[in-house]
C-alpha cells in the first residue's frame, strides 16, 4: 500500500456500506486521503466542516439523492467548483447523463475499476488545479490593477494639487510679495540708520506684517494639506486655555482689520475651563476664521469674536457683516479647493484649502465645526472643543464629605 496523499481529500458518498469501503480501500491504495459519508445529508454536513478536493457521489440514495446533493453543491458559491464524479450502474445511463447535465465533471460505472478510477481522479484534479491557478492569477492581476488604479488616482490628485499650487504661487503670492518688496524699499530709502520712523513708515511696516501673515497662511495651508493627505499631520493634545490663545491670535490680526477700516471687536474670557486640544493647531484655526472674516468684510463693518461654554465643550464664535455665502454654495464650505463666488473685498489671496484644513484639525481634536447665515448679510462661523478630561471627571464625580 502507498502512503496517503493528504494533498487530495476525496469524499465518498454512498449509502451502500460495501461500496463505501471498496472505494475507501482503492483510494488508500492509490495514495489519496479518503473521507466517508453514508447519505446526502451527512455529505453536505461534512463538506460544510471541511471542503474536499473531489467528491465520488452515488446517484441512487434514499432520502436525498445524488441529484439533490449535486444541485445543492452547484447552488453554493463556496462548493460550486469542487469536482464531482458520479458513480452508478451501467443500466442507469440516463441517470448518468442527467448527472452530467446537472454539473458533474465525470462518471464511473459500478463496479469500479481501480485503474479507471485513478485516471478519472487525476484528470478531474488536474483540471481543478489549472482552474484554481487561473483564478489565483486573475485575482493577483485584479489586485495589481487596483494598486495601479489607486496609484494613478494619487498621481492625478498630486498633479492637480501641484497645478493649483503653481497657479496660486504665480498669481496670488506675486501680488503680496510685490507689496512687501515695495514697502520695504520705501522704508529703506526714507530711513537712515539711527533715525526714527515716521507714521507712514509704521503704516508700511504694519502692511508688511499683515501681508506676510496672508502669504504665510497660504503656504501653511498647502503644507498642512499635504500632511493631512499623507496621514503625517501631528496633533499634540494637552489642556489649553482657549481664551488666552484667542486673544494672542486676535492681536496679530488687528493690523489687518485696521488696514481695511473694519472694527474688530473681541473679548475672550480667560477664566473659562480649559479645553482638550493642540494649542498650535487651535491658534491656526482661529487665525483662519479671523483672516476669512476680515478678508470678506467690506470697510466700515464690524467683526465680532467671543467664546461660550455649552455643556461639556467651549465654542469659539466669529460673526461678520460681509455678504455671507449664497445658499447654493454653502455645501462647498469646509471642502478642499472650494472657492465660492464671493471674493475678498480687497482682492486678497486664498488657497481654497483653509476651511477644509480647519474641519480636519478640529475633528482630529474630537471637536466639530459649522457655520450659519442670518437672514441679513453676514456669516457666523464656529468651532467647539471638549473640556479637558480631568475637569470633566471632576465635575461629574461627587465630592466626599469629611
């Protein structure tokens, strides 16, 4: 006897005990690993537990016939491709033909000849091996194609981002750079070393500062967008005093509002509970909101900022008296490269990325963003961040009595 070839498991399904053991011995002798089922129901139960490489199936069985088993196999996605050789008597040729029509791969006439059995088994198993290889190669090809498609999409996005950056660099950054260059040149010409600066010189220095802030914002937007897209944006969560941060940022944006004759009203409470967030990123978000409000507001209007505590979070709110956002464009807000039809009142530059970065930054700090638009002109933008964890726990934990 040869050793079991455990690579191929052959399931013998036959209600006749003598036939089962004859086939069992033949399979052992040929080097296969046989399994036995005495009826159709038990065969399906075995297949469910351990799928064989091939099935030798008797047609005429009480209860569930071989035809019934064959139909069940072909209906099931997992079992459909298991090779089936039907086994029947010579005078049951009509039944053999029906079995082949139902999807059997081959047939054997009882009593079974060992050499013929081996030839039929090898033929069916070789076909199955070739078919399995074809499926594996097809899946590998599909996987490779999906990788290529994904890479192509990334390249298309990268090229689009590059084109937009080049466009902004060549147009939107050129104008503020010219302002910085001109103001710096005028100050250098008019001011000798050791002399005091005139009021006009101070005005030009403020213009240099405000223009530099705008340019830095555009460049930072692109850098942050690339970090977000590549999954490399770092967030450092600590306890943060939102009132102090907002005040620091507001002081930087006052020259911008003054240059446009906009009243910039802010008053932030510094004794509110701390929030959980990244101080650097929060300042960036506040700066974006303030810069946008000033950019889109006409002269002789007011921009107002404040904080409010709502349950377990603190909300930063900024209101302006600009044109607002048209209803049909509001769904573009907080999406990348979503410039709306309203333009900055002094033709200031914009990357179209700011609000999408704001949303991403705040969501990574477990907060949320939003905007509302009153019936009159104007916009109200806000974000909220959760209270610092230790404060939330202290507030919800009853104090022990002495």
